[in-house]
C-alpha cells in the first residue's frame, strides 16, 4: 500500500510506499521520531493518542523545531520530556493539555 502525506502550510501532497515509510511503522507502535519537525506536527500526533484537546497557547511556538523519539501512548512522559528539553510550560488539565512558553 501507499502512504499519502499532505502538508497544508505549503500545500504539498507526497506519496511513498507504505513498506518504506518508517513514520508509518513507528506510528503503528505508538513511537515516532521527529527530526527538526515543528511542535505543531508533534501536537497533531499527540492528539491522536489522547481524548484531551492538545493546544499550543502561544502560536509562535507552533514552528518550534522538535527532534526526538516520543512514546505517544505515554503522554505524561512526553510532557515531562518536552518541558525538560525545550523552553515550554505544559499544563496537563483534566480535559486539555495547554502548551505555552516557559
């Protein structure tokens, strides 16, 4: 099968073979690797693994480059790691996760 990727900010559609797509294989396990991708991209992935709304309060942070390996099924660990590695304050509320500048 194939994977289709759409990046709205640059209106780009790309297709790749499913077997060669490491992102897809990682996604199946709940572990994803980011290499200089944006915080907004990471938030989009996190949102798939929680019923909480994940919101970037400071819109300037949306383009913050993020690199790392994230276990998306362990949201609390991701939050702890992001706060330790980046200039972020993350408030984990009952119904939302709010991300702002620290």
